[in-house]
C-alpha cells in the first residue's frame, strides 16, 4: 500500500509542478491580475462544486435513477452482514455511517461520492445483492469504504482542478494577438500557451493514472478486511451481471454516467462479463482469458485511457495480496501463466511491429514534409495507410477455432486481425433493441462475440441491412468468416456469413481503402495542376 500512496503523491506533485511552471512563465508575459482572476475563479468554482456537489448529485440520482436513501438502521435490518463492515470501518476511522442509497436496477454496480468522510454517500444497486453473496458484497462495500477513508473525493478534485488551470492558461494565452509594439511579448505568450496545452494533455493521462492508483488502493483496503478472493469473485460476477442483465435506457445511462465512479469500468466489465459467460465462470478458464491483461504489451497501451485498472491486473494484484495473507485464491492467474509458457520475446516483437505500423501514417507524413514536394505528402500518408490495411487484414487461410480459444490467446492484438472461421448462429443485434444497428452478436458452442458488419454501399447499405436482413439471420445455424481482434474488448470484423440458404458479404477492407485512395488521388491532382 505504501508504494500506491507514493505513486499518488508523486502524481499530484508532478501536476502541481506543471501548473507552477506555467503560472510563473505566464506571469512574466501577461497581466497577472487577469490571469490570477481566471485561475481564482476556476479554483473557487471547483471548491463550490466539491462542497455542494453531494447534494446536487443526490438530486440527480433521485431524478434519473430513482435512488432510495435508507437510514443506517434500515440498511442494517435489510443487510446486516454488509452493514457490519461499514460500521466497523466507520468506527475505526472515526467518521459517521455514510448515507446509503439503493438504486432499483439489476445491473450490479457500486460507487461513492461526497466532500469528505463526514458527508460521504455509498450507493448500491439491487444488482449487487442479486448477483453477489454476502461475502462478495462485503468485499465490494469495503472497497468503496476505502475510497472514503482515503479521501479520494478530495484527491481527485485537487488533481482535476490542476488540469483545468493548465487548460485555462492555454486558452487565455493563445488568444493574444501580436502587433508592431508587442510582437515579442505575443510570441512568448504563444510558446507558453503551447507548453501549457502539452502539459494539459500529459496531465489528463496522469489524472487517469491517479484514478487507477486510487482503485488499487481501495482494492488493497478491501483485501485487508475480507478475503481477497471475495473481491476478485465479485469483480467477475459484477461483469457477468452487466452482460446478462437486460439494458433499459436508464440502465445504460447509469452505467455510463458512473463509469469513473463505479467499482469497475463498464467497457472493461462487459468484456470480462463475456469471458465469464463464455467459460461458464470456470475459474481456471477465466484466469487464462485474463492473461492478455497481465502479459500483453498492448494491454498497457489500452489501459492508458481507462479510469480503472484492467480486470486481469486487478485480479493479479489481489492474488499477490492473498499470497501475502496466506489465504486461498481460486482464480489463479499465476497458474494460468505457468500453463501457457508465455513467449515474451514474441509479445514484444509483435507489439513493436504493431506500434510501428500504427504510427506509420504519422511517420510518413512528417518525414515527407522534409524530403518530398508538398504535393506528395497526401500520397505518402495514403501509401502508409495501405501498408496498415495490409497488416490489419491478413490474407491467410481462416483457422477453424472457437470464441473461447481466441479469448484464451494471450498473443491476440487490437491491430492485427487473425483470420478465423466460427460455427454458430446470430442471437441478436450488436446493440440490443437498436433496429438501425447492422452489427450482430454471434454465439458458438463456447460463447458469444460481437460481429462488425460493413456493407459494400457504406452507411446507407448498413441501414438497409439492419432493417431487412439482420432479423432473418437470427437463430439460424451459420458459419462466420472474419478477423478476430482483442483490445479493451474483443470483436470479429466480418468478411462473410453463410447459412444453408444464403451468403452475406461484408466489406471492411473495401471501406478501409477509401481514405488512402482519396489521399493518393489528391496528390496526383496537385501534381497535374502544377504541371
């Protein structure tokens, strides 16, 4: 836990140093009163929102999500085992029982908010008690109480304010216009503005890193009070619940609006829930499917945009804590790692090549600016995109496989597709209830996956396919050919779908070619015009 606190402190320190540097530079070239006023207003507004935010959020939760707040006695009577851990933690850290809210929604999630320990709210959905047993619910509540104990509301408010100040300085300085008298002054202001914006962008990712660190701290707090495997099991069951629960508009809003607050990131949770569904919650299989999060270098890159650590990493962290306590941990990621004999050299090579291919259009564009005529720059970018397409859509013979086998493959990539063939059937639309959605959910004997369909006539063709074809393909045995990709989630970019009576073609490569062809054509036009 000490390392995690140190990481949080260092991150806040770096953000403070960013702001201090930019403020000092700005004060040298700008009217300090104007800048000071802007910064003061930003700080004052954030403090006001921090203090008044809990009551405002209460109103939103009552209005949109029908939350019902319960007294401590009411909650203790309804869920005595779960309430006991709240009482114990509140007593140990000398703050009052948090205000408890229950949202009538079967999607399992939990979150906290407040200005500090003294007025914290703990919100749980009905789904927590539907999908989790008492020990697992206690582990989730202990995690949320960890956020309260660590005063994460304050930590994240301070960090967010620092990020906003950086942007405020950028926005102020970039508007300064030069004239004959103060041209040098304006140039300095622009340079500081650019520096401020660069630090703002870096700060956004540091803020996400800080959020992930606070999640690890809350996991550690929970694991010290309950068996770590109970929280690990809860994370898997919560993900399973999110995948299997029918979504209403209110449910979707709830999961999206509380994405940064909830016990897990809904995007990652849906992917983990699919794994749990696929493996029928077989813990050894779940552990193997989570290896991607732990060992694949792409996972580190994917995680940069996430408010929560990837679930595989959280499970691995909890397993380490369990080993330190000498307690059991059935969801054994380390044993799964040993069974797979991971080739780390292959992972590093695949990632390095993939990262180069991903960056190639930028490399080609910037390099061509220095060495080629300006008219050739679009063509250089277009040719790089063609190489990228060749890499993304290999032409090898599709491999006969299953969804589970692909999910257990730690070498999968979000960029280089693997040609596969699946036997199963379409069971629904990619976005349930959305009649204009052309994408589909596909199920084989081991599980289900998202099929990404692209019509030859693009957007209009996709609408026609969604309205006229998708329903007729449902629950009909079929064979799907396409490219498997794995990132935060997983999907198949569909090439074709064949039933006994018809064959549907998808054209992802064709539409990927559109932009590079346009760019190459633009260069040809520019050269011909200049001739």
